[in-house]
C-alpha cells in the first residue's frame, strides 16, 4: 500500500511539473518587501489570467499551495524563508474545541447573507476601518482591495456579509466550487474583536461546507511568526503543506 501511495504521489508530481512547464510563460517572479512584516525578501511566483479557468485546473493550483489575488494566481518562492505554510481543512472531520463552541454560541444572533461581490459605502467604510487598524501608517484602501484583489474572472466568488440586528459586523470573500472552498479575505469591525469574528467566520465556512458537501476548505497561509494568523491553527485536525505534501497536523508544529 505504501509503495502504491508513493507511486501515485510521484505521478501527480510529474503531472504538476508538466503543467507548470506548459504555463511557464505566464508566470514571473516578483520580489517585494514581505507583506506579512517579516524581515526577509518576499518573492511572488505569479501568473496573470484573462478568462475563467476550469475548476479542475484551479483545484490543482490550490492543491499545490497557490493563492488567488484578483486575476492572478501566486505561490511564495522566497529565497531565504519558508514561513508561509498553506493550511486547509476537511470540514467533515472537523471537531470544534470548547473555545470554538463558545465563540459559536456568543455569535448566535449573527445572520449571514451570501451574494455576489458588490461595493457599497457601508462595506468600504468598514473595510477601511479594518485596514487602518491592521496596517497603520500604510496607504491601503478598501476600494483598491475590491477592485484589484476581490474581483476576478477566474472563478465563482461570493461575498458573505455578517450582521447583528442589521449592523454590518464583517465580510468574507470566498471562492466556491463543488470540490473546494477558498477563503480569500475577511475583514470585520475592529470594535467587535471580542466576538472573535475571524474564528466565527471559519466556523461558518465549515458549517457551509458540511451542508453543501464540499470536501475541502482552504484557509490561505498559516505563518507561525504572525500572531494574527495563530487562530487558524486552532481548527483541528488541519493539514499543512510542507515539502510538497499535505500532512495532517493535529496541533501546530
């Protein structure tokens, strides 16, 4: 059995290398300052696309640890750093912790509206407040996030608006297919941080995946050195992509 699994993994690796060789002309390495505040140089291996991609192709990119930004797909190929570790869940296997059950109960009054990605003054104001708190001193604007990050033609993307008695609490941008759900971004009212809205959002996405029988939920990157990402590791069991393979990690390494 082990030999059979190793042969399958080797065949899948060969298929991935052939795919990337065919698409090599679309991808370029882009060096930038680390977007997560780490002192190392960051390098995006990024490709730009102009039309919708087949769902199986997007699945391959997600399985390989790639992320979506607007109409681009990228992976991190930083020369001196491997801190960005892709993380995903199999919602059917998830079991909430005591603290996560407490967060779910605490937000029992929250309602969720699922629809297309749309810009409104209400959302822009909330997102700007979130960005100002998350990236103080930087010229980051909600309208740029909506126009250059959230909107895309590559896949089906929805927006989940969370409300408390009609007031906007937070918004999740999510790519959806029948085989996977990709959490792109989540912003929330900084004044409601005591509700643990980031945790609640993932709990909602897990519940959504279970109800829709979606087998995989991609949560982006988990970076041990970034405190704002620590909560992702609390969803167990989760899988981390290390050395080209997804491995189950019952607790953050």
